[in-house]
């Protein structure tokens, strides 16, 4: 079969020729038996490959359907297993959930600070260490912020003192209810006066420590 005949026949079978060209092909098949056989041969090849392609496409669709169906079945079985497990162990799961919630609540409460009071107080600085308990006119005063907290993780009467903010954790009731509070800066330490009660600030680490009651 000549190459030009193959291209011409394929174009005819694909339907890409004009009406006049189709008429010429059909006339040639009518008068030329050899050309007619060539067209039939090409038509058979074309039909064969189209049929094979359809088979392959159908198999691919079937495999896709089977895989998807198996996926759905797998998911349904997994859901059924979870449902069976939950039904069988519902009481145990409920206990575990309740314990988890209780632990979470306790942990948050244990790690949460509760602010009891915030107020500005006077800080008295005594230039003369020998005059520690009789400040008089030698005291120099400034204002600082006092914060009182409840915090389960801290010891009673523990404190921090940074940037003019004195924070006391789990303070004595006398400190919370005191009407007049003053921080006194001595030569080497601090004293906290709460009405008629005084505490010494014992520094354990830089800017933090514990209050020690010294009077009355």
C-alpha cells in the first residue's frame, strides 16, 4: 500500500475530508477493487484498535470501581469496629474521660495564679541604718505597687520584688486585711509593715524570697 494511499484512507475513515474528497474516494473504491480492499483493510485495523481501547478503558473503570468499593467497605468495617469497641467499653471510656477532665481541671487550678489585691503603697528608704525603726524626717518615700496572689505552687508568704512591683504569694490573712502597708528599705534588707505587724524579707534568690514575721 502506497504511503499516500494510507494517509488518504485514514483521513477518509476519520471523517476529515471534504464532501468532494469523500465522493472521489467512494468513486475510486467503486472502480478500483484493489483500492477498495486497502480501505477495508485499514477499516479493520481501525475497528480493532478502537475495540481494544474500549476494552482497556472498561477494565480501568471496573478496577477503579472495585478499588473504591473496597475502600468504602474498609471504612464501614472500621466504623463498625469503633462502634463495637465504644459499646463494649463505654463505662471504662467514660471513667477515663472523667479522670482526664478532672486531671486537667486540677492541673489548671494548680498552675493558675489568683490575684487577691493590687494597691499602691509607700516605700520608705532610710539613709541611716542606725535609725531603722525611727525613720522620722530622714526617710525618703516613693510609691510602689503591691500585688497579693493565691498560687498553689508557691510557699506561704513567698515574694518577688522587681521593677517597683512587690508580689506576695499566699500571704497571711493579716497582710490581706491590713489597712496600712509600707515597705521599709533598710541598709541590707527590707521590712514590710502591715498595720501593727512587721515582716522581714528574707532573700533566697535575686529579687525573690520569703517573708518572716518579726513582730509582734
